C-alpha cells in the first residue's frame, strides 16, 4: 500500500516540477 501512495506522489511532484520549469522558461 505504501508503494501505491508513493508512486503517484512522485509523478505529481515531477509534473509540478516540469510545469514550474516551463513557466520559468516562458516568463
């Protein structure tokens, strides 16, 4: 059950990091 929670959280953090990087490039 721990892995079921950790994997999606990791993907969410990666997605947020990618979005922040894209906004950093555009602005």
